[in-house]
C-alpha cells in the first residue's frame, strides 16, 4: 500500500509539473480579452482603413472589443515602441505596410532592429504602385515619356513620397532609365505630392493604386504604367512595366499586414494567424477590400511571409547599391 501510494504521489507531482510547464499561450484561447490594433499612421490612410476592416470582422468573430489605436510619427518608431512596451500575449498587435520591414530600415537607423523585434503574422491587403502624371503633361505612354525627358533634360520632375520607400526607389530607377534626364523631388507623404502634381509643380509620381484611382476616374490624373508584372484589376486599361519590357520597374509584392512581437510564443502566434486568416479569407472582408481599391493578399505561412520580406529587402539593397543612392531621411 505504501509503495502504491508513493507511486500515485509521484505521478501527481509529475502531472502538476507538466501542467505548470505549459506556457500561458498553450493554455489560453485567443482572444480572451480586448484586442488593440496599433497603426503607425493617422486616421484616413491605407493602413488605418485595413485596420478598421480587420477590427470590425474580428469583433464579429471573437465577440471581443477591438480598438484601433493610431500612433503616427517617427518613421513608425512611435507605433513600434508602443507595441514593444506591451506584453507578448497577442492582444496588442500592429497593422502597417510591409515596407516597415523591407524599406524603412534601409533608410532610417533605429535603436532596435525591427526585423528581429517584430514578426509579420498575416498579410491583410495587397498593394501595387502606379506611375501617374499631371493631365496637362504631354507624354501619354512610357516611350513618349522617356523620349520627352531626353529631349528636355531636367524639365521633368518625379515626386518621391519619402526617402528610402518604394516610391523613392521607383523614381530613382525611372530617372536612370531616362539617362538621368529627370529630377527626383523629395516629399513628405502622398498628400502634398499629389497636391503639387495636380498643380503641375511636378509632373509625375509613383503612388499606391488605391490612393490615385479616384483622381484618375475624375480626370485629374492619368496613369502611365503599373509597377508590377501584370495589370491591376483596378486599372485594367493601364499596362504594367512587366508587359512593357521594363523589369527593373517591377517591384516585389507589397502589402498591409499584421505584426506581433517576435517574443510571442509560437503556439500563440500560430493561433493568431489562424484567426486572422478566417477574417482575411472571408467574402465580406474581401468585398470591403475591393470597395477600398485594395488587392487581395496572398495566403502565406509566417515563415513564407518572413522569406518574402527578406527577398524584398535584398531587392531594395541591390537598387541602392546599383544606383549608388545616398539615403538621408528627413
């Protein structure tokens, strides 16, 4: 009896130790309390729109409160710091462009490494850039544009939306294609660049399709080419640089997605991605994306997302090296 009782005690202790060893992430169901979605941009932008679409559907699916917390400023540093100060329990996440990992770190030195601090857990929307022009600017296609720039050197200006971002890289590549006949004009964001473009203070800019479709439809801007291998479903009559035989102006896929702390336990991270994918793959969410002029994201595992970000970063590094760009963020 004593031996049997001893065995039961040892078994009980072993089971208690096993249960204690389980991380909270393995024991809990996500979400089990309100969710906070930090956005590194002001209300009204693309990241904010995607965050609010996610928040609405997450509320429906989980029954939890989902708050969108806009924290613009400092090249995403304000938002990133807010996420870093939160517990790694998956209830504080960040919704922002993939460029936070692939473009911005190449231009802005931070006291931490974003690629190590954060994990891209899900892509919620796809984005592609398009080259648009002022309607009074004569060239109507890319060959005409390049010929015009060569005939009138330094008379054509391309508005770059921010140093070291995708718009900047594309602008510099196009400048090179014109044998350096064009001028790249730095701006602080899409809104001032588009204002000056429609005022004919600059002639061209690369911007995200969803930002410029309303201006194209109203006749205030004209689209010349999409910076991808294929055409955008939102601009079916606009050729892509891929089909025009200009592969240097075809940029890797970009998107708006959800980031979590890299210290989040893997079982919890997998669970968060599963719940987010239920939202992102729903017909209601995709209909909302289309209404916003955004592209559907490509399904990918966390590891595939990491590999995609690394490939895009390497692509951008090659552009910087090839064009000998000296990026000095404002």
